[in-house]
């Protein structure tokens, strides 16, 4: 059966059919999915009843997996999942919802801010693949914003202004936005800021996109208040409804997105209920500041 992708509104997300991705992919199938990602940036697969190993195996078709260290404050002894799986649920190691005042829960509230996964790493992520093992009926939607369309809609003066800008990204900045400042010295060393360019060019399509995230705390050479005000304005522009796809989760959905060309955020939900979401992340291949120099 041939893989088909049906466009969703707005046009940068697509629903995939004609493939059972819990089974090994052929080279042609993996190529068709990668081409779909280049076209859409967000792909939705329904009723994919993954094990963790199957999800990792599917994800490896598109590159090496990123290790889920240096991205949270969960102690190794408290992990539910191995280091090739990012645990973006609301659960502790006992598989129960975290207490309202749990430090890990408060840190994870940063996922409700617009961001790009791993922009706080020197080599940021390529794809993220999120599996909805247990979803909630009310709230918990994931919203995606198309950074290519947002770039295209900028006026010529702003395009010229942002073209060569370089920003500093860190989890310290995004969590500080929410008032979460209770970081240890080890946390601060682990979350040391990295530099990313503000405009990226897709390596296959050649399209430019804004590389925005709540992890941005400064722009190189700018006063910090001016930089943060400018990034706020760009984010407001880039997350207008016309640029946003809202994914309303069904159990066993898999959603795959390109972090180079989108931002996303999760919406609030009743965190006394179990929401088990497991993410694999395909690592990027180079630093964006090296791309700028090239």
C-alpha cells in the first residue's frame, strides 16, 4: 500500500496513512516520510501502538537519537525511561502524577511556552517524535507554529534586520520566564547558554525560517532588554493563528515534527490525571552558527 499524506489546516501539517510504522521501514518508505517532513514539517500518524523499542527503531530511520540528559532536572534514580526517551509526561518513577509543588513538575511547566526542542544544545535537534501512550480528554493539546511561513510574512526591512543575528539559548532563560530560578550550581553549568542564529535555511528545500524559542535570553551585541522585547515581538508575529496547527490528541497518536522549521507548546490540562507522553529526538548534524559562517 502506498504512503499517502493528507494535508491538515493550516497547510504545514499532514496526516499519514498507508503504513504501519511499528514495523521496519524500507529505504523507500523512510525516504517518502522524510520528503513529507520537508514538505509539511509536522506529520500525524494515528493508532500507532508502540513499545519504546519500536518507537526508537522507527526514529533511527532519520538519524541518531539524542540522549535525554542536560535537558531536565530529574535525577537519574527518578527516571521512568532510558536516556534515548524523553519523558514529557506528568508522572514520577512510580507512574503517578507528580505533586503540584514538585520541583520537576514546576520545571516542566516550561513546555507550555513556545519553544523548539533542544535549541539550548550547541547542536540542536532535527526531528522530535512524540507518542501519546495515555492522553487526557480535556486540554493537553499541542500547538505548532510554522516558522517558514512566519519568516515569509516579515516585511523586507525586518528580514534584513534578522538575517545575521545570533541569539543565546538556555533552559535558564525559559524557566526564569516562569519564575523558576531554583537551580543548583550543577544545573547552571549543565544549562550554560549556547549560540544559535535567528534565521535558518533548510538544507533540502532552501526555505528560510525564523529560529525562535522561549529559551532565547539575548541577542549578540544587543542590550538585553531590547533583545528580549524584539524576540517577544517576533514570537507574537510567528504564533498568529494563521501560522498555527492545533493537534488534539487521540490515544496512540504519534506526531513527528521538524524543530528546524517549527515551534510548539503544550496547553494546560488537569495534572491530577495521568498523561503519559514519550518522545524520541533525532539529533541535528551541525551548529547553526557554523551554518551562518558557511
